């Protein structure tokens, strides 16, 4: 199971790097990546004995009329010796700007969550997007497009078509703090009762030029979860991030 989940994450990152990183003109190769790695740890001893580790890696690159975002995150936790969290998530999204605000995109997502009984869930979605706000301090964009999901949840293996509705908001509060929020709605095309909602909100505050403190909440709502599992999963993460 762990080998399969790692392969999924590697496939997502590899797709983003190989599909959009080859054949670039010489001057485009000179542009730099903006990358960060974050690590969060929660440990309690006494009346409760819990351990939870969360790690993230994110990279972004902009050149000419192109934007590329890659990311991977993992969580592992134990509560009184019993596994309470084991998930691995990855994504890659390429945007091609047609004007200052209009763009087309291709996005790939992958998820493994042992506690939610999701062996794998891979989503592929092309679509169109629009920046409603785009300036030095604030960004707000919307995205819409068709998609397909391949998943093994519980004992069931399924492939189905979806629509993807998504938005992202970023705002620079001051020179040291940035707020972000995302929302994604994925209904099955021929059965709207089967849908997934992914949401996130967080704030990042700079400590030094390279170090920052990152706190965010992730919420995943699966309207048709695996048997015996709850529909809603909420995660609160506090981590230290290093930019390189």
C-alpha cells in the first residue's frame, strides 16, 4: 500500500515536470523556481499519547505566459500506539495565459489515505480560468472544466467523469504575512449525489528571509465515503517552512 501511494505521488510530480519542462527556449530555462519545504510535528504525553507528522514540498515557476505549480504533502500519526493518520497527496497544474487574466490549464491530483480507506484517487482535469483580481497584493481566480477520476475506495474500483469548479484567493496582508484560501467542487457528471469538496485556508508569516511559520486548515468532504468512514475530514496544521 505504501509503495503504491509513493508511486502515485511520483507519477504526479513526474508528469508535471516532463510534460511542461522539456523543449523550453534557452532564455526560458534561466528563470528560477520558487520552492519551499515545511514540517509540522505534534506530540503529546500524559493523559493522551499522540504523535502526528506533516510534511509539505511546493514549487512554482512563472515564465513568459506560463505558470507551473507542483506540490506534495504527507501526514502520519499515531494515537496510543494505533495508527490515526496516513495520507499522501500530490498535484501538478500548468496554466497557459492567453491574456493578462484569461488562461487554460491542465491539472493532475493524486491521493492516498489509509484511514479514509482510499487506496488511490487520481484526477485529471483540463479547463479554463480567469483572474478576477490580479495585482501586487491580491489575487482571485476561478477555474472550470471537465475531469475524470480513477479511484479505489474500500473494495470498489471506479472510473467516472466529473466537472471541476474551483477558486483561489491570495492576499498579502503586509510585508511579512500572506493569507490564502482555496475551494474545489467535484461532482460526478451522471450522478450529482456523488461529489467531493476540497477546501483550505491558511496564513504564512515570515520569521526570517528564508524561514516562515505556516498555519492552515484543510477540509475534505466526500459525500459517498467508503463503508464505515465519515464524510468529513478536517486537518489543522502548524508548521515551519523553509524557502529555497
